C-alpha cells in the first residue's frame, strides 16, 4: 500500500480545473519565443539539405538519405510535412527553399517544447498536489540552457522529449488507474521518443521503475505490457527504417547504426560529462574553454583557479549543491520512490555521456523530467531540510536570471551582424569556393547557426574549420589537402583565416591547447607557413587567398598519402 504523504511546504493545493497556470506558462513560452534565439543549430542545415534533396525522390523507398538511425523519424517527418506547408512558408521567407524548410523544422521543435511544457506541469501537479512549485519549476525548465538552445534550433531533441514527457504522463495514469492500455501507450510513446533521438532509450528503465514501485494494481502485467509495446514499436520502426535505407544484412545494420555517431570522437569524456551536466542547465559562456585551458595547463591562456572561480565555476558548485540536496528525499517514503526513479534515469544517462559526447548540453535531456520531478518532491516536503530547499530554489533562480540574457535575440543578432560584416568583403565568391577558419570564429557558425540572417538568403559561401573538432583530427592535414585540391579542380578559390599566421592565439578565439592530442597551435602555424598566398581582405583578423599554384599543389599532394 502506498504511504500517505504530508505536504505543507507548497501551497495552495492544485486544482485540476485551474486554467490560470497554463495561461502563465503560455505567456512565458511566447515571451521566450519572441525575445530569445538559439546559439547553436547543431545539424539542422544538414537535415534541411537532405529533406530538400528528398523532394526529388520517386518514392520513400528510394530516398535513403532521410533514414538515419540516430534521428530515425526526424527527416521523414520533414519530408512528409514539407509538401503540405512549404508553399506558405516560402511566401514567409521570400521564396527561399532552404529557409522555408528550416522554418518548418523550427516550428516542429518549438511546438514540441511547448507540448513538453504542458505535460511537465501536469506531471508535477499530480506528483506534488500543488500549483506554485510546479509552475516555478516548469518555468525554470523553459529557461534551462539545453531547452533555450533547442527552442529555435529545428533539432529533433525537443520532439523526442515531448514523447518522453507523454510517456511519463501515461505511466502516471497507469500507476493510478491500473489500466494496461495506459502502460501500452506509455511504451509506444517511449519508443517514439527513441525514434526521434536514440539516446532517449536511457530513460526507458526509469519508466518501468515508476510502474513497478508506484503502481497500485497489476504492476507485473503493466510492466510487461509497456516493455512489449516499446520493443515491438521500436523493432517495427527501426526495421522499416533499415529497409528503406537499403540495409540487407546484420553487418549493414551495424554500419548503419554506428554511423549515427557521424564519426564523432572525443577524449576525456569523464571530465567533459562532469562539467557537461551543469552546462546542460546553466549557460556557462566561455567557462568550458577556460576550464579546459586550466585543466590542460594551456601555455597560451595562463588561467588560474581564482579567475576561473569568479568567471563561472561557482555556478558548477551551485548546481552540484542543488543536486546533492535531492538526497534528503530519503527522509520521506514518497520522496524515496522519486529519488530511486531519478537515480535509475541518472545512472544510464551519465554512463552514455561518459561513453559519447559528454560535453553536449542536449546529452542530458533524457534526465530532465525525472530530475524536475525529484526537485518538485524535494521542494514540497517539510521533512526535507530548509537549507536543501534553499539551494534548489537559488539554483533555479540563477538558471533563469543568467540564461535568458545569454539567449537574448538582440545580443545574438548583434554577434551575427559582426560576423556578416567580416565576411562581406569576400563576397561574392566564385562557385565551389571555401573559406577556412580556426578556433572559435563567429564566421564559422554564421552559415549554420544563423540560417535566417539576410547574408544567408542571397550569398552563397561555404565556411569550414581547418580541422573538424572530434572528427578525424588525426588526419586533418590529409583532409585539408584533399578538400583544397578538389576545390581547385572545380574552379573554386580557397580563402584562409589570417589567424594561422599568429604565433599564439588570442584569448577571445577560445583556443584550448591540449584539448585534442592530435592538434597544436604551433602545428597549425607551421603547416600553413610554406604556402604562397595572394591578396588579403578584412584587416588583421581577415582572410588571405591561398594561391592555386603548382608550388602549393606540390606542398599539398604528399599529405594525400600520409
């Protein structure tokens, strides 16, 4: 039998018929939609290009590029929706196909975050039986770093999170009603979450744990039903995806599945995950770079512990203090159950983060609903020490106060305008031309992270880093040489940032010496020193033309065999 819970800390009690909290959340969402923008669009432009190219496919069976194991249903969703809404969206975006498809993906991700918000508030009110704490926590959820970045980005993470929140909502209903159909729906929604972003599978054990420890009746049947529904739905969806991709064997399936990582490689993932988790909630600015400069003893940066602490390290300390505050839930029976469910979600999330891309903010989204549920329980139980609740409230307030200005639409627009001003002297570029940058250069993000900026409407240019972080960094010289020779073969020009001529990087470039053992600043400078160059534009932080000359070709060709 479930123990009765005592609530005095969070008042007034929730009333399911109350509409005003939902109105407030709609207003908050609308304000964030208007006055904030995403800093990072991830792979959105890749999705756009593949959805755009899929329009020429005779049938979905002959469109393998839209079936990616990592985001199985994201591109197909765009492929099917585009013909219905593209005419209207093209009118909004002045006839630009790329911008219209980007707008479609953005609307999809924004709508998903809105749905997740409503689900989360409903879940928290059921858990706590109150109104104010869930309203505060749901507002905080909207203001976390990962959510604000996902909000306008056109990425599939928000859609997967909406399905996960829906699965939790149905698990709640199944636990209270004992209806097997609710458990089946929860499994179905959980599988759909995984089909939009595969790492959401780490949240599925927590759903099962919830049913087992909170269910009133027929726990075993509901648990088996939910697992079966998730397994059958997942097998069906991924089986169809593999078929449409042209996968014919187990080895082909393994290659297709492993390819969802897109060749990404990282080192020191344990360190990255320890700082990636708080970064998922709090915008750290340049603290990630500063922290790595400190840990790797970067000789160019000379970062000391005192400056690092005042810069943003205190935020990380506050996050872990708030996280540790949840441990006090063990004092309350219902709190112990919430703590256990959160722990079951936390452990596989962190294991996956240590194994793959621990520094990415979105990596921890599968944990979000369970962490906010545990926080709601912690805030609403008087047996939890007041100091623990103070740490939680302080952390959530800091999250709101520091994150929203960081995502200010005006600030981000100003940065994009500065980057556009720097690249304008290069335009128009000859067809097939490339511009190479190094370090954190706003120009490198302009093409992919500012898809609605005017410069992307008319100008055609490709910006690429000298080396791609986390991808084939041991072969960066080979890849650079191969790309440059192919660009010249197509009649294009190659422009290189003048930063490669500086003996040491500037602080604002956020270079981290030692972050990747295959790359050093001296190695980059020495590599570019022997080449012959043409005209330069843009001043001291500008670009210089890499001459298409026999001498430069002779320098590059040996790297093709290295």
